[in-house]
C-alpha cells in the first residue's frame, strides 16, 4: 500500500489559504458607532448607504420635535439675555410654529398657555426660530405644530 504525502509546498499553500480565510472572516466587523472620546480623537462613522426604496425625509411631528430640541441653545441664549433685566424670569414658553411646505419657518406665535410672558424673550425666540430649517412637508402644504420650552 502506498501512502501519498503532500509535498511541503502543498502543505504551505494549504496553510496560507486557511490563514487567509480566517483573517478575512476576522476582519469583517460591524460599523463603528462609538462617539468620540474625551481625548479629542475622532471616530469616523461609516457613510450610510441609501436604501433603494428610501424616501427623502419629510416633516413629521417626531422630526419637528427632534429639530426644535436641537435648537434649545438658541432659546436658552434668549433666556440669558432676558434675565439680565429680570433675573427671576422662569416659566413655560409655548409657541405654535408654522412650517411652510419648503421647511422654512413662516410664523411663530406665542400661545396663551405660556406662563413666561416677556415681550423681549418672545421677540428673541421668534427671531431665532425664523432661521431654523426643517424638512419639507409631505404634501407641500404648511404645517402648524406646538412646542413647549420649560425655562427653569
């Protein structure tokens, strides 16, 4: 009976193929979604691949609220300015935002439910809010949505 032994070149080739297959499998990883660390290093996020049937973002109540929450710095700036004259100024600001079909703020009205009633504060918030941009509305028509800021 004859036993066939692979040559040493064949053994090395098989070993190289196995190592390459393992290395390739080990290199496949999930996208890095970590936030940058405090040391100033930046973690780049992978570009999101658009889905074939993904619709462009349109204005919804959730999108509106997320966008306004991202702008609370503008409102707190207004509060700080207003507190220079009235240090005890606090309360609830309620506004009705009218968003045009193109996503621009066309009107901002203070709601009577506001407990913080200060003309300077309202003027400042309205001025800043008119620069905010939202996604387009689904049907191109204006939308009016309320939002409440609690200013402690």
